């Protein structure tokens, strides 16, 4: 059973609505991939996909969920994992996913109606999902072959999620931008099936994101490169250190989660080509190791020492990528 803690007081509304919904759609994408594999008898891969919503993504949205929704999400995770481990019929898993999806809808409904109905919001959510899709595809394909089945499938179902959101908002978008974005995603699907090089796939996603940026009025940032991601990770780990020393464990945990989800995931694929053991070590540390220390409430000196060791490994990694 999951034993993730509930926060006593939820925020009045999610602090970053676009990021909040993007994370919820990542959960749905992982569960879509889980169901895909379970229907084909691959329980091991289904379990791998199922681990991400509860073990990785929930902590990033927890403080933006009401206490009632926190309880429902945790119950959903336990139910889904129980179905998988007991190898119950596909229909039972589909029923559990239907309940989870309804709870995600309820979470999204906590956003103000004006936000949810704003086409700029829809464009930003789609662009966020596509950014995550780029990351997964880049880690899942190399030289015309699938190098990581999990990441390749993540990209597949994230793309499907983005396409669904585009269909939902397209009538509210200007015809030209909406049509161009749809055409780019259709081409991306073709490129995906061909297992084209990530640069080719990502070009199509960026075509769509450029059109979406015109709708939202945002500037589509160019790929920042490794230096910016390493700098952001270092800043977030420094923030985690400060929060932990002050006894603000939830805030420290959120900083570590952001370092992994928002920045290190962008570095995994290129780092793996240079030094796979180091990439795996840093992934485990940022994804699980530091958070485990926070959960255990180790002395600040022990947590600080772990951060120092991580920063040393990050410096080595940065030297390989620059």
C-alpha cells in the first residue's frame, strides 16, 4: 500500500495551472501506456509505467489538491497497483482507470472556469505536453531504432494526450493556427511510427508549439541547452538545502522534484550516450535518493552531504555535455 502523506491544507487553487494540468496529463499518459501493455500481456512493462504517477508525479501536484482529492488519488493508485499485481481482468483495470480519470477531471475542475475556458490556457497546456513528448522521444529513439521502450511509449501516449487537448480547444483557436498545429501533430505521428531521428520528430512538435505560442501570446523559448538546465538544478538543490535546514521538508521535496522533472530529464538522453552509469546514478539520486532522505528526516548535515555529492556528480556530467 502507498503511504504517501496528505497535506493538511490544500491551496485555494493550483499555483501554476498549466504545470498542474501538464503533470496530471503525464499521469494519464503513463496509465494509457500501462493499459496498452497490460492488454498485450506485458505486466512487467505495465507495472513500470504504473509506478510513475504515484512514485514520481503525485508529489509534484499534492499540495495543489484538496485533502479529499489527495485521498482519492492515493486510493486510485493503490487500486490500480493491486489490479496489476493480482493480474485481474482487463475490464477491472479499465474500471479503475475510469475512476482515476474522473478524479483527474475533478482536480482540473478546481481551476477557475475562466482559466479553463481560456484558449490561451489550452494552448499553453498543449505546448507543455508536447515539451514532455520531445523529452521522452529523445530518450527513446536512436539511429532509427527504439532505444528505450518505456520512453518511446511515453512519447506515443503523451502525443495522443496533446492531440486530444487540441481537438478540445481547436474550435476556440484561430482557424489558421489551429489547422497548422493539427497538421504538425499529424505529421509528428507519421514520423513517430517511422522511428525517425529525434531532431526530425521534434521539429514537427516545435512547428505545433510555434502556432500555439501565437495563440497564447507567449514567446516560444529556444532549447536552452545543458548549461541552463545544470544551472537550474544547482539553484533548486541550493533551495532544497536551505528549506531543509529551516525544517521546511515539503518545500525541500518540491525543489528536488522540480530539479528532476523540469531539468534533469532533459539531460538524461545526451548524458547516457557519454556515461550511462553516471546518468543512471544521477537519475536515481534526483528521482528517489534525496527524496528518501527527506522522508526519513535525516539530520541536516547528512542531507547536505548528500547534496554535495550530487553536485559533484553533476559537475562531472556537465563537463561531458559542454
